[in-house]
């Protein structure tokens, strides 16, 4: 079956990046079709920590990260693991990661990540708050309007900041340096004593040496966000085909003209590749080398009504530094998440890594009872990690009507709206609101 329409935009990937791209493109008047290989409820956007983090301006590729990662790999419950395997893509990714773990790269990356993050937070505020104008991305002949019904999207938006909790002098030293970097970059960071941390959490005992508060951070309910976006898009005519596998791309005269799937062929005028950790295999169909590795993470929930210590819940989302695990209040419940396991596209649950998260929690929140969850209660997802810690956003030279939007690592949810806005700007031919050079999908093609 072949589908035909005018101004047809195809988006490969139904995660937060693909859905946000669809949102801004639909508002600009384009006819959008989204292709997702899995069920929509299974993507990496659903079970993540739910944190919106303008504070995260230092890329994963940074000095000392490789040495730290090698130490972590020696423990089966550590927060970081690279599955050893003879794989050319992994070896090239590792080499590029090593090349970019320098102070010079960090200095160049900070303003790019900061500006992208701050734009994304502003767009989330516009989505969440009633009475705030929510402009679309205008293209010639199409007006940019807010939501037709004037209603905000409901996804549990809260601006309570983020706590970076630490228990050791070494972590305190590192966090003080990061706070200084953030403040110099214009991102507010406050150094707190253990008692000041406790003062922010009157309903839960916290045992830490201290913490850094980033008051400009926020959090939301990822599941509600994805559901709200899907509902909004479908009501406005966006076609979303989940459990649909893209099998090929038809190219004519330097353009992709058709997306071939297991359910039919779909003509497109523009194509957005937002396939998360699977984007590199899609890029190969365009002869584009896109270094990308899936960084598997896990999460599980504690139900507030039935879990001792969670009835009143914590108030401020937190990253437990030494454990590299997170805690996020979502309604009356509490979500714990963590680990970065580079293991290809394997989504199986390694319970040793989950055990590492569980064992760390009571070191910070001693009164919250946390039992080892059943394997079927553990969510796993793949974050698409670029080797330099910066996302890929922009057009590719191999096909003039293709835009790549992936590689956001652990910040896909945080950077989703800004990425979608930039994608829509690029398709509309508008001048981007940010410098896009740092995000070029072709930066490793040579």
C-alpha cells in the first residue's frame, strides 16, 4: 500500500526526540508520519529518570572518565560497564571518546549544551503552563499558532531543582569544581552542607556529607509526557505507526523519496532520522558514518502507598554521586534509575547492575525500604551515546532532505523540545536560534 500527501514529513523513531519533532512540525502545518519499530510504551523515553537538567553542561567525554570507567568495570554491580566484544564500531567509538576526553573539548562543549538545555526548559515551560503563548515554527504561508484548544499538556511538570548528593571528601571536591564551572557558565549552583540538604527534605531522612543544589533544574513524569504528546498528535492528524520496521529508503537524485516498511511504502518530502540507539544502522542506509553506542540503563518504581518511607516521598530529585543512581518523585511514587551499560542494542536486564542501584539507596535515604525488584518489574532502555557527548542534530550531506536527530545520551528527555524545535526550523528553512556547528551529524565522517 502506498500513501500520498503534500508536504509529507517522515520521522523514524517514536521516542521523545521523534515526538517533539512531530509536535513542532505539525504546528508548522506539515503532514507528519512517525514510524516506531516497537510499541510506543517500550521506548527509552518512558522509563527514564524524568529529569530536566540545564545543570548538565559537562559532556560525558571528559578528563578522567576513561580511568574511572575502567575501575568501575571490575565490579559486577558498578554503575558503568562496557561489554567486551570484537566490534569495529565499538572500537572506533571508544577511540573517538578517548580523543575527546580533554579539557579543550569540555570548554567547547559547555556553551553548546547549556544553550540547548536552556532552550529546552523554556519550551517545556510553554508546553506545561496555561496562558503562555506556545508558538509553532512558521513556514511560508502557514501561521504559527498556539494549541487549538488553548490547553497545556499535562505531564507532571515541577521546578524544584536537582540535588547532587555526595558522601565522600573526594566527591565533595569534584562537585565543588563542577559547581564553579556551572556558575561561571551562568548556570546557578549552590553548595550545601548535609544539614542544608536535610532542610530541603523534611519528610525523608538524608545521610550525606553535603550536596550541590541546581535550582534551575526540573522534573516531570515521562510516561505522562509521552502519552500527552501521542494524544495531542493523533488528534491533530499525525499518523503514528508503531511496531513498524523501516526496511529500506528509496533515493532519487540525492534525496530520499520513499520510506519502505514492513506495512507498506510511504512517500516523503523530508525525512527525520530519530531512531535513538538504532540510528547508526539507519544512517548506513544513507552511507553516513554515525558513531553511536547504546548505553543501557535501568529503572524501577516504589509505590508510595505501600512502601515504608515513601508515603510523603522526597521533594527534590537527586543524583547519588558515588552510586551514579538517581531518585525522582513521580506523583506519590518514587523512581530509581541508574547504570550506563554499553552492550550494543541488547535490552536484557542484568540484575547485578540493578542490585548495585538497590544497594546504594539506603546509604543516602536510610529510612526508605528498598527490596530487590523482580526482573519483570525492572524497565530497561538504551540511550544513544555519541563519542563526544554531544547530540547529532542537522542535515546530512549524503541526502539533502534528511535530518538526523539522535545521540543525546542520558539527556534525550531533557533536550527533546529544543531538538524538535531545531528540526522544525531546519525543515521550514528558518535561521536556527542556536549555533548548530557543534551538533553536525557529519563531524566524524572523515
